[in-house]
C-alpha cells in the first residue's frame, strides 16, 4: 500500500494507512484520506456575528458557532490552542450535521441566522462543513466560515457556492512571517481572491510587536487587499500574549490605531480590534 496525499491544504501530507496528518484532523483510514474530526464538536455557542469578527454582515444578529479540533498551521500565539492543537477522543462530542442544523433552526427565534464554522481551523474538516452547509442552505439560513485561508483551490471552490460570508486571517504579509506559523502566504492570498468573487469577505490581521507591525508591511498588505476590492473590511487587531508566545507584551494601542490609519489610505472599511 502506498501513501496517499491529503487534498485539502497546501501542506499535502503523505499519509500511510492509519497515519494522521499534521493537522490532527485528517487521516488515511482504509486507504482513503478522511476527516477523522467529522462531527467531533469541541465548542458550540450562540455568538454575536460581530465576534467572528464580521462587521458588515447582518450586524446585530447572532450566529450558532461550532468548532471541532485541529489546525494545519502552528501559530505559537494561538488564542484557541486548547482546541486547535488537541483532539476529541473517538466516540465523544459527536454531533451529526442533521442534529446541528436542527439546533440552528430552533435558535432562529433567539436571533440566529445560521451556522459559523470557527474556533479551530474548520476547513480541515471539509466534509463536515460541506454537509452542514448544504443543509443550512436548504433551510434558508446563512453559512459563515472563519478560517486561516490555508486551503487548496479545489475544496475551496466546492464550498464557495454555499458560503455566505468569510472572515479570513491574513496573519502577515511576508513569507518570513508565514514560515513562523508553518505555512506560506500565496495560498492565503488566493483564498481571499477567490472567496471575494462569490461571498462577503472580511479579513483579520493580528498585530504582533516586532513581527508584523511595521508601517511598510501594513502599506503593502492594505494596497494588495485594495487591489482585490477596496470595500473588503480589514480588522486590525491587538495581540495579547497566549500559548507559547508569552515573551512579548500586548500590542500598544497606539500601534493598532496608527496601522489602521495607514490601511484606511487604501481601504474603505478598517476596524480596530481588541482595543
């Protein structure tokens, strides 16, 4: 038996039978690469839509937000590391797409507009997002994906017709920064470009002191984003020490406002976050 290549993200893990990929959410099971985190729900909450963050998509509404486990990047500053870098044991925390969508429909009376796939990296669980999204569309509700955007074009294009809104992390605008988190920049840029053609897209950049906080980088990032569509909202967000990155102080508030001001030279909508 030969190793199989996972088709979901640019990492392209080669997996022997029984082997789990880098993301911890996909594995070669019976000579087929599948999402072993399918339906393994680690977190679920009815959140304000602004928490995703989405500032220009049904503001004031709520959305049922669900996460599993695993991630295909390794951000040492991850705020959700306890689920993105862990796993839910088999047989625990399972929720079927039908049960999840039923709950989403029941919560419409509480202001819910649909489902948000978030907390960990949802696209490593591509099949679960796809199956839930189909059912949500049938119910006339909305699908939202909060993602790092580190995904191959084919699965992304399969999902796009069913996804109404995205928040995609653009973690920095240099390949050096993406090396720090275990990925590459270009696939993320491509995801933003493709998603913006079909769906509402907002972008988040976490500003980390000494790593991606230069005015030059923000000018390049915002100029590129404006070249895709200057109406794409950008969330310039303040860093707080987390997980393995506790050696840096929180981002100075004036840095966040200064960089947001630079982004406004090119973009119509810029929001400061965590300030």
